[in-house]
């Protein structure tokens, strides 16, 4: 049962400025607030992290631990990565930036590529809607940082 969720907002800032903020992986999770807890980051501290381990905190005390990897970066318009939860659940996350006259349209997309039975059940029983709300809240925090 694959599926995609996404949220889009316009941010009053240039794509290059937003990309510089998002190119540092730690900043993604700062924007996500309390629903994402960073457990560890890859890298030696001398260069930006290219993945790590995060714990996602959902409603009703549900939590899932994911190993993340940044797979593709196209400056200043795309950052894409994958997340693995256990052996059978895999997802993709992407940030897409499209500059326009008023600033930049930012789309944050999450995709369930494959899921273990429990994760498919969680997705079907409201996990999908919950995640879509979290993506939107994350983008609204980004917009607020730039005066939007």
C-alpha cells in the first residue's frame, strides 16, 4: 500500500537562501519540532551530515526509529533522501524549491515506498493524515522564520 503525502507553502525568500538552510540536515529536524528526535547523525562534524538515525513520535505514544540517508541534492532546488524503518518499511522524503516573483514555493513530500504490516496498518488508520499535518506544520515554521 504505497502512498504519498505532501504540503506546499510559499516562503518570502530566495531559493538559494532556503537551500542553504536546508542543506544542513540538522536544520530539517529543528523545523520538524518535537515529533522528530535526532538520535545520531552521520559524519565527522567537519562536513554536513548525509544521514543519521531519527525517532518519529506520533499520536497515542507511537514511535518509529528510522535510518535516513540523503540520496540526491540538486542545488538550489531539490534535496531527497530515504528512510528505513526496520527491514521492511522504506520511505522517501523530498524538499522541492521553485522560485517565483514573491519568493519560493516549497513542497515537502513524504512517500511510503513499502511497509511492514504494522506500518501499513498505521498508515491506513490515520498515519498518512497525521504525517501530512506534520509536513505542513514544518513548512509553516520555515515560512515564519523568513517573515511569512
